[in-house]
């Protein structure tokens, strides 16, 4: 009986730990010290985006930045127990007008276009 109780406690502990450690997408409202910086390198324009995950004990697991039309969408996957700081360098093609962050699509950069 004692062995059964210990096994049940271990199973419950594992369930609680894995349930709390699920991956999530970092949204702008949980980023501290968000910084965007445009740079030119070898005639190409880049955007450097950096910050710190402020979502409890979560840190950055992976970052992707696919282009969709004239937008770049940054998706930062966070998970339990990893480093919280991040930095990504994105090539800005001439047709890119906005860079968005997270599932909610928060705009973190826009191209200034002056009408003629």
C-alpha cells in the first residue's frame, strides 16, 4: 500500500510538472526591454530585435520569422527553464512594411514611407 501511494504521488508530480512546462508563444506584453534597431550591412537592410522574456520562469526555445506578403511575423516559442533573453537579425526586403510579434500580431516596426 505504501508503494502504491508513492507511485501515485510520483505520477501526480510528473503530471503537474509537465502540465506547467508546456510551450507557449511570447507576446509583446510579456517582453521587457524590447528594442528594434535598423542597420545596413553590405548594402542590405536588417532589423535587430532583442528583449527579455518576462513570462515567469520561461525562456526562449526557438525563434522563427517568416515573411508573409509585405510583413514579417516573429514567433518566439518559450518553454520552462530556459534563458529569457533573445536577439534576432532579420533581413528587410524592400517590400517589407511591417514587422509583427506573436500570435496577436503586435506591430513592433514599420517602414517610414514618405509620399512624393
